[in-house]
C-alpha cells in the first residue's frame, strides 16, 4: 500500500542515549531505508513528557519510515534482513521497549 508509514517507538539502554543516537543516526537509519519499499525515514525525540491528564510516555524516541510497497512485504524483508544480520541491532537499543506499528492515510 503506497503512502503507509512505519512508526517505531524505542528507548536507549539506561545511560547510553548518546551511543544509541550515534548508532541510529549513522548506521541503523541507513540500514532500514535500504530495505526495498522503504523510501525514507526521520527520527524524533520526545519534546514534552508531562502533559496534564496524560500518562507518562513509555518511549523517548520515534522513527517514522515512509513505505511505498505493501507493508507485509516490506516488513517481511526487514525482518529477514534483521535475522540474517544484515540489519544489526546495537546493544544500546532497549529491545524490551520497542513498539512498531504501520499506519496508512485515510
């Protein structure tokens, strides 16, 4: 489905944010955008953590990837590459907090 977005919420391992951001910005973002069907990506850091009436956010970082292909096909290739070590995950990524969702425009 053209125009979908993959949202990846994540955190760094406690005390390793600088290393995490360096790895994500210099290596991981390029690895993910090299997957066929991923046309671009951008990273964000949470700007407000204390919004009245809202629970504390579970994630500090967000990556938004643009998809130009069927999400199932793109994700299958992403996970294949990750399992094969072609998209290595860094030890500074807190894997227990990662959450991924695919969204499409209405």
